[in-house]
C-alpha cells in the first residue's frame, strides 16, 4: 500500500505563509522606495504588481470571512426562528382543537337546556365501527354511571340513537342511520306519524328515509320538522330527528314517503348526551 506523499496544509499554515510573503513584500517596498535607476524599474515590473495582487487577495479574504460569518449568523437565526414557528404552530393547533371542542360543548349545553325535562349524562365517543359514519359506536360511560339499555342518545341538535349494550364503564350505541334502525316519528306541524328507517347508503347524500306517512290530504312541505313520536316503544317523545327534504305519494295512493336531512353530524361525533330515563321508566311512572 503506497503512502500518500501529498502535503496537506492547514488553514493556519496557509495564513502564516501568506503573512510572511506580505511582510517580505512590505520590506521590499520600503527598499525600492529608496533606490532609483534600473533596480527601481525592475521593482516596478515585479514587486509592485505582486503587492497589488496580495492586496486584492487580502481584500477578498476579508470579504469572504465577513460573508461567511454573516451566513453562519443568518443560519443560526433561521434555526431559532424555525423552532419558534414550529412551537407556535403546535400551540395554534391546540388552540384550534380547544376552540372546536368548546363549540361542541356549547352545542351540547344548548341541547341540554332545550330538553331540560330529561336527566342526562355526558359521554365521549371512544370507538366506532369501520367506515366514515358513526352508525354504531362505543362511549366511555356504562352501568357504573347509571347507563342502561334503551336509553336515548343525543348530540348536535337532536337524536343520535339508542343504547344497545352496556358494560361497567362503556356502552354501545346504535344510531338512527344504521340499517337496522327504525324510529317511530311524527311530523310536528301536522302530528301525522311515520317511520324513519336507517340507510347507510343514503348518508352519502346526507339523508335518511321515512315512510308510512298517511296520505290524508294534510299538506306537508319540505323543511317540516320530524321528531320522535309519542307512540314509540323505545324513543322518548319530541326529540328532533331532522327536516323533510323530499316527499312524494306512494304507488298505493294511501301513504307518502320521502327523505329527511338529519340534524346530527354522524360523520364527526365526539361527545354525546345520554338521557338516563328510558321509555319503560316513564310508562311505569
């Protein structure tokens, strides 16, 4: 293996050599200033150009050193500013989350006030079945908190669904958009009853279906409120489900059916209210 014969000069050594050359040129410059004749002419052609070159190199090195220091300083400031930006971004994200949570809690509070006759327990959604829609999900309250099967669940501005399973510290809720859900409902303006059926395929358009509404000549328009009916076996009376978005007469000419726009955002459920009174409790009382 051959040895590397190349000489590696450090920056300090190069600076020392250049300093020595500068000193020698300064000395020669002093000597040539005192001579005349042919020797001065030779100096003008040799030493003077070398002096100018060394001055140029010296100025270039001085500018380079200053620029390098400026770049390093700017990089340090940029790193500090980027860290501050990252910290502010995290704080802003947390503030936005707190803002949205506060809005949801205010909405729940307004809902609690609207249905003040019913006692309720607040709960958080901890898990939902696969998919974008909360057609069946789990909350963080159970039998230890007084939750029972068939208790009604609300969020947003109205009805979410009903409790179907209960554990010590969890409960499962089936929402009204689930394919297995059927809710006895009532058109508020006319008191005509109907049945609201869950249909996950319709939720892509933000709708659910209603049917079995009597075609009795009562005028019902789009935008009419639909609430839970007094004849429902499990759902408490008067909880808002949504607004009629489309209605038509069935082929039998005896009933009408159509679609409802629900008042609950079933894609972004985070917190809910569980009414701690069941329909059976009210019937027993």
